[in-house]
C-alpha cells in the first residue's frame, strides 16, 4: 500500500510518497535429486528437498522537489530528492527428508536468520537543453546501508567451550553513483543518445561480518543508440506515427549472482560482463 501527495505551484513541484509492504514466500523444491546428502553413518541418503521460507515487512518514503527555469534560451529542470527504506525479515532454509526413506520432516538447517536492513539515499539531477539540437543530463545519487543480522544456527560448542547457538552482527556501507547522458538531434525526428553511469546492488546481509564495510556490487553501465520518431503527434486521434530505435549496451557487475542448484539459491559467482544490442520499431 502507498499514499502520495503532490504540490504544484508555477514551476515548482513537490512530491511525497510513503509506502509499506508485507511479503510471505515458501518454496519446496528438489533441484539435485539425492546427490547432496553425504552420509558417514551408513544410513541411506535422505534426498535434497529444500524448504525455504521468507517473511518480510517494509516501510519507506520517497520525496522530491523539481523546479523548472529558463536558461540558454530554453526550459531547464533541476530535481533533488531523498529515499528511505527499512526492511525486517525472517529467512529459513531447511533440508527435508525424502518420503522415499521416511516421513518428510526436516533433518538439517542450512540457515535460520533474522535481518534488518536500512537504506537512506539522496540524489541530484539536472536536465539542460543547451541548443535546439543538444541536451544533456547529469546527476548523482549517494546511498548508505546499515545491516543487522542475527544468525540462529550456530553450533553450541566451539574449541573454547560452550556458547550460545546464535550470533549477531552489524555492518555498514556507502557508495556514490554518478550518471550522465547526452542527446544530439541529428535531423528532424532522428536523435543520437548516449548515457553512462555507476550503480550498485546491496550486499547480501547474511554474508557480512561484525563491523564490516559492506562490499557493494558495483555496476558500470553504458548505452548508445539512435531513436527515430516520425509522423503525427502521439496525442492526435487519427494519424500515422513511426517510432524506432537501435541501441548497444555494455554492463559490468563486480560481484554477480548465479543460481547454484546444490545450495538451492543464488550465490556470488564473481564479476560478469554483458554486451549486446537491441532493435525495435512501432507503426
């Protein structure tokens, strides 16, 4: 659920959005048959059926202020904003005994954790039309994250003696993310656009240790391409309009995620690189 309030007066616009979410997920799946349950006691393999449960509550808000003004003989736009989000989650992954060897009950716990993740961000964006044929956009966003994890699946004894079967940790992270784009109108109806920027994906809270500076997965992305718009304006009732695009893209992720069947979930796979092109048209 969400609620939004927008205030407009002349060239100014102020928007405030508050939202809340609740999610409940349970997945039971066997991805690898009977290969992941090594036994050293002579008993039969119990199978690789996993029971994953995830419950999360989220509260957040977004606010932005936009002002339009004249500069270089054209209308320009400046926008500033902020974002805040708080998540509280419970997540469990258990191994379930196969019905082929007995009642389908849990026989092992992969993890049992509660998570608290706080994200606060601020951004600035400037859209400038410098000439009739040249427009630029420049912006930056700064994100801060705080993670708290309580792991309830620790052994109750270590090399130093007895201990509790749970452990808590806090970690933090911060990243600045610039982005810019340039649009050049080559001829009437045909434009060339290029953009590039740095993004981020939040760290896996369960993989962080006490006091760690969270290692964000940094994303470097760039795109360039041509956009064609011909014909009547999009708001006319009758007419003909053609839009088409041809673009190439490049994306590098410093720590990507891939599905691991043995673990039954996404795990870190190292850096990845994606390049490609897209073409589209509509009449």
